[in-house]
């Protein structure tokens, strides 16, 4: 999503025009001169508070105004969702998948960060935006050692997580039968108990499958990102 598209969707990209500009909502009028343009940055106006930017001087110049930087910030925040990928891993495979998804995130209008579950607590679920848990399994369907602290904090510091929207990437080996991707299942069950909302289907990466795990995860992510975007747009739309 480029700046022009973001501004257009936010209603901050104003049509160009001609003629003399009028400033002020209260009836005070003043012609806009070219000296009002900041020479250090010709696309940015040194504008005056109180101006009717949409109707007047920006309509003439067809450019952007620093006086509306706050509006632009919120417009971009609505358009560019943020994803935090939490990694629970034994041999590093889940981390590789998370990094692959993080690199793909900008293709879907998202920024992304990858965090190891080590030393995380339930507080990480207050991170703005969406979360994706990439979790493998160890032992008899247990969460990996580096994820134990986070998983235990969901019990020790349990609280309602109704604001959380997350995706789940589950790594495992189906030859283990009932304990197949048990680590991810454990997180899913606990988060469900606390009210968190799972977005889309679980991405299951079976070590016995012939397909490349990165390709399977990317195909899942393409659909998941659209579903998350839909939720994000609905949540930010005025009622």
C-alpha cells in the first residue's frame, strides 16, 4: 500500500485545482502564496491552523499537509496491520517458518515482527495487531521448552483475552498419532478458554508430507492475511 493509495482511501488526497485559495473557516480570507510552501520540502505545506484544507489551499495545490499528520497516521494505521509471530520451537523449524511469513507480510499490507516465546508472558498478547503462533511439539504432545514459560503464564496469570485475534501454525509428525501437533493444540485450547479468537483455519505442517513446509505455510498465510484484513477493517470502520 503506497502513500497515495493510503491517502486516497483516507480521504486526505485532495484534487488539484486552480484559482485563488481561501483560508479560514470563520470567514477570514487570505490568498495562499508560493512562499507558504516549505522550500526544504516542496511537497509539504507550512500551513496555518484553522484553514479549510479540503476546500481551499490544498485543493489548489493538490498536495499533503503536515497539519493533518495525525489524520495521516491514523489512516495508515488502519490500512497497514501489524502481525507479531510468536515462535515455540525445538530444532528451529518453527522459527524458519515464522521468518518466512514475516518476509511475506508486506505483500499483504502488513508489518511483522518475530518473537521467541522464551521469557514471554501473557502480557505479549496485549501487543497491538494480530498474532500468529508458530509452534512445534516435543515429548508426548508437549509444548517446546522455550514455550513452557509462556504457556504456564496462561494459567498462572490467567485473564480474559477477548481482544486477541490470532492465527496458528502447527508443526508436528503425524506418525505420533494422538499427540500429533500437540504443542500447538495445547496453546489453542488454552487461548480458547481465555476468550481469544482464532482467525481462519489452523495451518498444519506435517513432517511426513511431501510438500515444502515454507510453500504450505505461505499458501495458508495468503488466505489468513485476507481474513485478518477483513476483521481489521471491520473493527476500524465507524459504526
